[in-house]
C-alpha cells in the first residue's frame, strides 16, 4: 500500500501498475538478460476473503458486480476492491460508465471513480443517491458467449443471486441474463399477480432477444413465473425451446409432515394457513381484492402473487430439476407439475432445495442443464410454436 501511494504521487492513473509482485531477484537467461518468460504471472485480484462484508449486500451491488465481472472477464471480484487496483484504467472506466448508464439509466461523471471511490460499494452508494436511477429489469449475470442466451427469472423479492454459481458452472460460451419485474426497487408499486410479473420479464427479455426460440429457467418461486412466461410466449406465437424449473413447487404442494400420524398430516396441510397474511389472502382472493394499503415491499407482493396463481395446462415440454430431498418429502409426486404438464421430464439432482444451486452440487445441475440447452440448439433457427 505504501508503494502504491508513492507511485500515485508521481504517476498519472493510466500509468500506475495494476499489480505489484515482489521478487528476491529477477530471473535471467543463460547470457544474463532478463528472462521475461520466467516472470510469475501477477495476481491482480489479490487475496479475496469469503467474509460477508466483501459480498453484495443488495440488488444494486449485485447488478454492479455482474457488470464488473463482465468487463474484467473474471468471477473473483469483491465489492470492496478498488477498480484501479484490480486492473482498471481510464479506457475501461469509460466502458464502465457506458454500461452503468445502459443498466441503471444514470450516467456518472468519469471522475466518480477517482473522487467518489472506486469500489462497487462506493459506486452503489452514488447510484442510490441519484433520484433518477432506473432499476435494471435485465441483469447481465454472465454476458458474452456464442450460444443462445438463457434467461433466469428472479425469486421472491427480486433476488437473482441464486443463479450466480450456476451461471459460472455452465459452459464458458453460455450467456445468462437475469430478469426482474417492476417494483423490486421499492420506488414503484410491486406486481402482485404472476401474470404481470411474467409480462415484465418478457418485456425485459425482448430487449435482448426480440423473438424466440427462448430458453427460460427459474429456481424455486422463479420457476412459477418462468412457467407463466412460457404460457404467454406460446400464446403470442413464439417458440419456447427450453423451460427449466429448478426445484419449483407447484401451487398447493408442500413438504410432507415428519411422522405418519393423522395429527402430523393435518398440521402439515394446515401449515400454509397458519399465517395472518396467508389467511388475509385467502379471504380477499375469494372476492378478487388486494389489501387496500398495498404491500410494504416487493417480497410481500410476490408472495401474494404466488399464493393466487393457478397454472393452466401447458402443451410443451418442461424440464423439472428436482432436489433429492424435495423428491422424497414433497406432498405430491413431481412437485405437482405432472397435473398440468403431460410432457414433463424429470432430472434428479443430489442435495436439498437450497444446496442444489450452490457448490459443489451446482456442478451436477449445470451439467444436466447445459446438456438440455445443447440438445435444444438445433431448434434455434425454427419458427413458430414448437
């Protein structure tokens, strides 16, 4: 740090080294010249701890992290690492400003990275201060690549972090985008119907890919929205080449009670209604109303939306990737989807609901999902509804 500070006083930013490697001696060739091939590769990242304070804290920091990883073509960046310390320079800063403007609707002055702070956390704070910031409904989780893009739908509350490990475990050439609905920023009214959430996600997706064939995936509650997106796309005459539900429970399906007694089964069946919000939803849903005071946050609205969703019969193929624990303990076979999907393909994955999208289990999930995406590749030039 002392050396960097000294260099900063005598060199302009674009001439400052992005990494410093300390050696006991420079390697030499047999004739005494510098052996450049023997020099160790610089570690631009530096030590990155797995501590919580170096991970994204909210959706703004998660979006920015995705942008930085795309620019630097790396997946080991922490939110407290300085832009210039990890290899950034003035030309890359210009690209970063453009990317932030496209994703957030706010163009930051170029000197922001010098005078306001150069970390993801610093830039996120600047964006939050900007009253005109637009919330990105499309997040480049893993942009680039020459394969047809995979679009992943947010879970309750607008979370996309479930897909980060999965995206990295897929083929290097597989682009992955995250989709959000309006209202996840807390500034606009959140959607409280799955059909509206799906329509928002379709609009965001079409900015990247105007027409199908589409490849959709949704983990947990996100799978329900992906399912509705597929319904709407097919109704509009589009092709859905892949619809992947990642351990998504159909409405009304729950975990079985531990123990086979009558009381345990009764408690398990009534558990969804042992909640004031769920009881309120059941009462108002019967008369087609929503709470007159609205919803305190996006998560509350999304729960309301999922409680009221009634999936219709889907005529196309659906791939259900089901965690072993869910397969064993769910109250219905196939997590309830076989009732509305005749062409349902089951893909067992080891582990539990939460662990299937985390290392190391996500490697097996990624292998199976990538195989399905590759198998669907010949259909990308087809037209109409499959």
